[in-house]
C-alpha cells in the first residue's frame, strides 16, 4: 500500500500496537524513541522526578541536555540568573544530567544554545529518527526529515525510562506550497501566512507534511523556520522529506554518520518520501505568489496580516483568513492598543528583538545585518540580537556580523532563549511595543503586558532603524 | 494516580478560545524545580489584580463565590495551546480540577491531562454553563448527565484505560520490556548509522 513519509517513520518505530482505534481515533502505538533532548526549564524536572521514582534512564547515550531557557544571555554570564530562582533550575539540571550520564551542553560549552538550534547543527537529529523534547517547538526539527515532536514532562520521564512513548496516531495533512516566493518574502512570512490562513487550531491532531516546489527550494534553515510554527497550528508536528540539500547540510556535523555508515544512511534517507498515490486526511494547496511579508497585529499568531495591510476589521475578514470570534478579536485589539483598519506600517515601536528557535540561525542574522549595515537604530528603540547558539554566535563573529549589530546600536548577546519568553527575569516592560522574530505573541509572552508583533529578521531590522514598523523592501525610505 | 470513574461537581466557565498555557500558569509562577506548589499561580495574570500581592480580581471566575469548589472547568476552542509546560495541568489538578470540557484542546496539553488524572472532554461547553447546576461525568459510560439530559462524549481507548485504572504508564510500558529490547536489537542491525553516531562525542 502506498505510504506517506509519516507512515514510514511510524512503521519503522512501531514496537507494537497498543490499541487499534476506531471512529476517527487513530489508535495508539508504542513508538521507539531515538533521541531525547532536555533543557533546564522542563527537562530538569523530568530527570528529577524519574530519580525520585527510583527508575533509571534506559540509555543515557540517546539523551542530550542544554541550558537555554532561564540562563542569562548577558555577556559574562554564569550560573547566576536575572530570573529569581533560575540558578536552581540550572544546578538541578546539571546535577541530574551528570548523574544520569547524559550528554550535557553546559554554559560555556561551544555546543550550547537553544535546543532546536543545537540539535540540527550538531546533527543530533537526522532524517528517519524519532526525537522528542519537553518543549512545544520540537516540531522545528521535522524540517530535517525526522519525526520530532514536543511532549510534556511526564512523557519525557516515560521516554527516558523506557526508550519509547505511547503515542496516539495523528491524522495526516499535506500542505503543498508551489512556485517562487516573491523577492523579499522569507520563510517566516510563509509561516505567519500559513497560521493566519489555517488558524490556531488549523492543524489540530494532524501531522503536517510540507511539500511542493517552494519547500524543495527552501534552504534547510528556512525549512526549520517554517516547521517551527507548526505548534502554533496545534499540529502534532510537521515533517519535510529529506533531500540532497538535507544530506549536504548535515554532512560532517558532529553526530552525522561517517564513512560506510554515511552511505548506508543516504540509502535509507532516499526512501523517506511520500509515495505518489498515498492518501492524506486533508490536503491544502498554497500558491507561493500569494505570500507577502507578514506581521502579527494581535495576541495569537493567527492574528497576522500582510505588512503593507491594515489591522483587519472583524466584519470584513481577508478572503483567506481563518475564522475568528468577536471575543478573541476584540480582546486582542484592547491588549495591543490598536483599532481596526489601522495601517501596520508606521506603528511606533519601543523595542526590536532578533532571536529564538524560529529565527536566530546564521542566515537570519545575515539577513538582518544586511539591512543594518551603515544604519543606526532609531533613537529610543531598544534593540537586541541573541544568536540561537554559541556556534551561530561564533560563526557570525567570524564574518564580522557582531560589529554590524553593535555599530547599528543593537545589543549582541550570548546564546539562549532570552526574551523570546518571560521567565520572571528580563522583560521589555509593560505596554512596550516590540517587533520580534519569535513565534508567539500571546499576552505577556515577552514580559507582563508587553505587546509583541511577530515578523521576519529583515522586517525587525528595518523597523528597528525606522523606529516604527517598516518594510525591508523599501530601505531607501528608512 | 487516583482512578477516574465518576465525578459530580459544578462547572466553572472560562469559555474563551486559545486559552494558552502561559495564561493557565504564567512562567513567572514556575519558580521551583517541582511539580508542586503551583495552584496559587493558576491563572495568576487574570485571577489577581496585583499578582505580587495576590490581590484577587473579583471579576475572575475562580474568585466568584458561585463557582467555589468547582472541579470541572469549561473552556473554548484550542484550550491549553502554546508552551508544552505540564505545570499547567499540575496547577489545575492541585487547585482541584479533575475534568475540563472544552470545544478543543492542544494535543500536548491533552496528553498531559491524561497523564495526571485530569479528564479532557471535547464537547461544546455552553450547555453546562449554568451556575449552580451539578454536572455528573461518567467516564466508563462516556457520558455527561446534567439537568435531566445526557450528552455522550468520545475518548480514545488508551486514554480511557489510563484514567479509569489510574495507571502509571511507565510501569505499564515496562511490562513490554522484552518487545522493546527485541525492536532495539533489530534496529541496531538494520540502521547501524542511527546508533554508531552516539559515541562520536566531541566536535570533529
Ligand atoms: S527560543 Fe522561545 S520558543 Fe524557542 S525554545 Fe526557547 S523559549 Fe521556546
């Protein structure tokens, strides 16, 4: 029978069927887990709880731990954190990871960074693997052709103890994107477009396969940006078939197979695509030409609109926008202090943030630096760049990008999640309007009562220069 | 875990779409490396007018006397979206909630509920939004009874088993140890590249 990429990944990892399912319940499988990633914010709790229950980690060689969420990103950082109890998380995670014999990318390690940045760049994730992490943006890593998804802490305990998870088989949806993205349109714009069109629940309980000529042409980092936001669709995860670009990108990285194993891996990966006549529960087709640079205006990623557009009117939604409710629409307008029909370009901003597992890889920093070179951040705007990993930071510095950011007036930080979310430490401040390359614009996501607008690195850089939301394609106007 | 069979309680309505886990338990309330001590931070951003001083917001549903002691929460679409933090469920459970009836759930949140003895039911919550009404949830029969009416609901077999038996999923899976071992040794043969790399350690 014709199988999808997901079917192949599922079948290869199915230890046994636990329940067969009926009436739309896909059943439950016991699924073997190849890699487990942990970070100090939720992973430490999982390791500690496992210890307290008197159980061991089944195979520590499959477990990788990083410090990214509560660790400071200020230069000269150590175990002390601005988050009041952050040090407890760092120490507890370090101790538990060491006792368990897991591989730890600690503060100061050149491999440290945001979990979804360091796993691909070290080839911990590989096509054909299953990978889990107690973090909702684990879907990012599906871009490499792995079945990678976010779990809770108890499930992480389960995976650590047994090397498996009991998984409800998701439904399947293919999003086929065809054609060329217009000049100046990035993967982030595409990600925001997909969420605006399908809605915050638009992928619920589905695994999404992104396919089509647009996807094939996307560089690997851009694929990660797109897959990163699958969780904003409530999807189980996203996956992209590995191809020659995937293999070329992975070759030679720390945990990539070598020699004969590399050849065997290439042969295995060549099988990892959806068969021609495989059937999906749902199919969505998107024409890349319909995608423009986007920015979010509300408090859910779904509430995004073309940068050159206006805050939508509830009464006249865009033709391709997902349905919303008057309550959600009204609440977002109040929180964001915006009125319907306000132009998005020109909204004055207080801060600009470039970072996160969505957009803090080298090509993202290059795109921003290309706009910042020879320009200055507008007076009164606080601008921060936080590379996604220590390695991204080093590579950027080798190209002199740090100098460009600093000369423009950006802060240049150590790698981590930083102000992508509010841990109780640093914040942008109440009612401050922030343009950000992150993935969530929820109420108080970047600090109590902070107002977040999601956008691409280029749009964030252009807006930082202008002091208001600006179009990176119209630099002469800055 | 305490088995979930039936539950009779009033229901507290929080029928908004996309109530995310940051709203259920804000990051700043997750202060310690522990699953406990989270209930005071439940919905902190909405529940208090001054979070630091814990000054209750009288408007918020959990502070209204008519909903005191509710063990059922009513939610809108896409309940529990956002971050995977299991703290959201730990906080709800510690506060006393044992069931959430919502138009839809985020998949990670739903899984976290089941692992912590909280029953997630996908149904239109509005019929149950009647202050003072006792609502009876019967998980084995998969129905809700209230005001003389009955509503059936769906739940997958695995989740039902976990909840009704109060099972520890790890213990259950470990019973399959030999099958897991067999799967693993076959996999080491067929995909050596997936295993050999694990000993590669330091950067090349
Ligand atoms: S960068 Fe932001 S979204 Fe990504 S893992 Fe860190 S906190 Fe989560």
